[in-house]
């Protein structure tokens, strides 16, 4: 849980559905006797070399599992999470070739998500954007991504999610899953079928997920409603509308440090629901159990009342809607426009011990009722609206496209302290609210921002010969954010240095080019080269929250860093080769990325009394190689192996915003392993499907100075399902059984949730989910 963000012509791929499609064709999902695995195809329509995950792969997971887990099978991708479904936004951790999830351009049906993380108020997490069962396919760029993608995050590439269309026939689907720790998940969908001669059709679906927590008490609850309507217009045009509503109520897992794991073991739960113990520990720290005094902090042992806390959680509501217009204006000219809106309201909390001795002003709390505990709550909201429109014209061997994207986003972020009751005077405040049970909040601060983004792009896809295609284009991006702190408590230290950070930030990239050359030598061999430059706009977040200029302590520091900062940019160069036959497919890529002026935060001290520092890393280089081979030795049997290497290095020594010098040059990047190996075997026979996946993740450095790290580990999953085409008058009845973390591996899923330490240890880790079992039954009608 975020413990105090304020500190914080191609041959068919007959082998297992793996295939390559030429650059000028749409991807096809080819089945090998019902088996489909990762589909890979070369760049098409403004994109570099890309990898596609069809719906059949996602079906191998427990319904409701994050689609990012399917991407985790790909070379160079690392996805881990604290919960088995991967929907906990505080514990989800996605990296692609060394780039974190908030450095990737993520879209759903052309709507930019920007994949909001635990540390920012920007965009929307995938888990809250769509029910996984309603996703049709995923496309991920191997290079820098297409210039047509509407995103301010596209440093390390793009991921595009496409929702499924309503079925042509009246029907629906239901599924019910049960799992370990009292978990269950329900999904129901109704398809209207074609309602008239014009082909009007829609679907609506509902999903409810209740995850029991494998550590401590509590649960993680998520419910969603999706709807989609498609209206054909003539033979080649259509209008579609998409809607999503999400209600998220989750208690979160505690943040750990290496010292806590070493001294206390792998299970250090919150004290919830034992409010009496939490109260007494906060009241008399010296009377706490000795084992909780064994955690070594940066200045010796940490007081017991500072370390474990009663509970923490999040409550978030999202509304997302969009209209897509796809029109063939002539035989050569097409027009596509997406109009969308998104509203979000979120509360993120934990129970803290009151301490007037803290050096952090927002922790110097003397509660009016004398209770040694209080509830800290971060209240974030955003309302954003946008339009993305493009024209595509085909002439001779060229496909020329131009377009414009505009978005307006209004965001707020505030920190509030709420009273807890005396012992015996009532129930404690719930982590998911309501919070004002025992009186109004003590406001610590509040921020407001307005961000406007304009992006234009122009590109040409030139078919030089039948087998040789060149994509060349560029985008121009302008992002302007204005606002900042406008309310704060009189005791806030920022008042002594000009108040809370406030002002405007501009990020401009007039020429962000992208080039891709794809050469299909013959039906077996393909080469491709991809080069791109990308920029990431400034993020917004409250004081102390990582990776934003607005998160610095005061106005004086904001103005100083603003004068020195530049928006992050990245150059990515990639070359690849693909070999395809009916038995085997081999893919190999090499790449080099140079990341400039990435702004990150580091933290020292304790989670309840941190010392935050901002870093402009100047220059980071990542050189790597990915390889995969998929073999189909027998009908229905697929064996896949992938190997990834990434040599990521900081290229200069730096001085932090706090004036501390760190000789970082030559040190490895934090949180991403140098080596990853993945193996999977899948077998299909008639209605039976079984699979086993085993992934190895190498050592990951925890501190920027590399003096602390997390060792390598193996993580395995397995599952089997059987489908009855017809049973008791119902079709496609499927029974499945899955085991996550088969070996019950003890591993760290989230690293750096509350920022990484520049040196040493810090309470900013979350353990990955333990071994869990799930059974599912589903049917269509």
C-alpha cells in the first residue's frame, strides 16, 4: 500500500498460432488446432515492430486477471503484483525493456490511459478502465511506438488495448471463479445481437472481484460495468460507443524494507482489526514486543509505533466513456475520430501514530481528542476530456496520415488528517471510508492544476516493393500545466520558503521522429529496423510524492528546479530478425535506448519520517537483446523459451535537490533485472488445454548506489481447462483450475513504491502473492 505518498504475403504461422504478418496487412490470429499463443507481427500502420497477444492467450489465466500478466510472457517484459489478479494499483509493477509503466503510452480503443500509478494523479490504471474479459487483443511495440498514439508518457514504447465488439447473435456468457483466502469473482455479459438490418448491436457486462488477503485481515473489492454499442454506417464505416464504471475498495498490504524482512520474516501484516493493540503500541512504544524493535533504520532502531500501523487502503471511483467514428469518405480517404471523457475520485489512506516530535510538519500531529492515532487521507480527483482525429489517404504505394490530439485535464490532490476514536468509544475509521465519523478533517494541503495537451502527427507508410516497407513520420507535442498549492495549514514549513509549489510547466517537442524499415526477404525470413525519439511531459502530484516538480517542499525549491529541469526524452534504436516455418518461429532483437533528464525521487530515513530528494539523472543508457523461440514438435504441443538481457547504467554522477553528492556513474539502474529467462509449455487436445509457465528474474538493485539489492528468483504458474461444446443445452461450458506461484516462492513484487533509497535500505517494498488456487466454471448461451 502506498504508505504516505506525501513522502513519497506472409507464410501462415501454423505453429501454435505464432505468426508474422507483413507490414501492409492487418494481423491475423491463426489457430493451430485450437491452440493460440503469442502472435507476433511486424510493424504496420505507423508502428514499429510489434507483438500481439490475442484473446485466446488471456483465456489461459483466471478470469479477471490483469492483461499485463499475458504480456509478462514476452521477452523484456517484467510484471509482478502483490495480489494474484494483479489489479492492486499500489502493488502492480510493469517494466518493458527497463522502462516503467508510467513511461509507456497506454491506450484503450484509442483513449489515452497513461496508466496511472500509485505516485501520480495522471491518467487511469488499466484495471479500472475495462473488464479484462471484454478485451479482444493487446498490441505492444518492441521499439519506441507509433507517432499516432495519443500519450504524454511514450518514452519506452506503446501498449494498445482493443475491446471486443458485440456479437452478431443474441447471447451472453457467465463465469464464476473461487480461490484461496475466500476469493471469488463473478462475470456476466449480455450481447444483443444484430437488432436491425443496419447491424446495430451492443453488449453490457458486469464483474465483481473479491480478493481475500493472504497476509493479515481484510479484502480487496472491485466491481465494474462495461457497455459497448456498434452502429455500422454503410458497408465500410461505423460508429461505436464505449462506457466503463469502476468502484474500487481495497485494503492494501504493508510496505516492507530489507531490514524488516531479514529480522521479522516475510509476513509482517497490518494490525487490523486489532485496534486495541495498535492504540496501545502507539501510546506506549517502549512496551511493544521486542521483535518489532529489531528493524534497523538509517539512524539506529526505529521506534515500534512508527513501523507497523493499523491499516491502509484506497477507495476509487472512475467513469470513462468514448465515441469512435470510423468513416470511409472515399475509396482512398478514411477519417477516424475518438472523443472521450474521464472522471475520477480517489481516497488513499493509512492510520498513523501521532507524534509531535517528528521533523516532518504534516506528522507533527497532536490530536484534539488525545488519541495517539489518526487517519491520513490523500484525496485526488481529475476530470479530463479529449478528442483525437486523423485522416489517412492512400495513393499509389503510399499511405499518408495526419492527425491532431487535444486533451484538457483538471486535477486536484489534497492531504487531510481525520480523528480516530478513544478505546471503547466507537469503531475505528475504515481504510476505505467514510472518514469524517468523529469530526471534520484537519487539512494539511491542497493542490489544483489544469493541463492542456496538443499533439499533431504526420507520417507516410511507403511500400517500396512488395516485401519492403518504410514508415517515416514525426509528432509534435506541447503540454502546459498551471496551478499548484492553494490551501495549507498554518504550521506547514513551506510557508517559510514562499509557500507550496505553484506556477506553470511547459514541455515542448517540436520534432519527435519515428522510422521503421521492414523487409520480408521471403516467406521465412524478415528483418526490421526501428528508430524513434520520444518525450514525456511533466507529471503533477502533491508535495513529497515522487517524480514531479510540484512534489518539492516549497516554492523556493520549485523555482530553482524549474529553471534547471527539462522534460525527459529518449532515443531508441532497435534491430530485429524473425524466422518462421510451420514448426518453429525464432525472434531476435537488439536495442539501445538513451534516456535524458529523467526526474525521479529518492527517500531516506523512515516511512513515517522520510527525507525526500529529487534527482535529475541527466543521462541513462540501456543496451539489450531479446530472443524467443517457439517450437511445435507435435500437433497441439507448443514449447516456448525466451531470454532477455538489459545493461542499464546511470551515466553521470549527480547532486540531489538536498545537496547530497552521489557517484552514480556506471551503477546499474534500479528495479529492473539484467537477465530474465522464461519457459512455457502448452498442450491442447480436443477440449483439453493445459499449460505450465516458469519465469526467472535476475537480481534487481534496490538503491541507486547499488549497495542493496533483491536476489533472483523463479516464479511458476500452471493451469488446465476443459471445454464441453454442448452440455445440457448450454454451449462452451468450460471448467478450469489454475495455480499461481506454484512453488510458493518468496519474492518482492513492488520495488520503490515510496521511492527508492539513494543508498541503503528503506521501507518501500511489497511482497508478491503467495501460492493460491483458483477454480472457474463458465458457460455461454
